[in-house]
């Protein structure tokens, strides 16, 4: 599944330097004792075409895009 999160304000992110998305799985927690863990492929943080206001000096918004395949159905 591909996710796109838009209208972020920071011009740079640790996602540009290899950090992965943080995910929590109750099923993995119950099975392996690991709750929060890093996941995701194709992670990209970039400037998008949206502006914070309409002036000629307006700063851009940024987007975070990533893909993740969930390993368990009905994981709450």
C-alpha cells in the first residue's frame, strides 16, 4: 500500500537520510514482544507544488511518500 502525506512544513527530514517509518503491531507485540518497529520502502520526502500562501515569497509545503505491506489482517 502506498501512502502520501502532504502539507508538511519542514524543508528537510531524517527520512532523506535513511530513517524508516515507525509502525506498531499488536500481533507482532503478542507474538515476538516487539511493538514499535521501523518499516517502509520507497521512502521519499520532497518539496511539492503547494504554497503556504499566495505571495511571490511564499514557502512551499513538503510531502512524505512511502510504501508498506501489512503482515497481518485485522491487526488493531
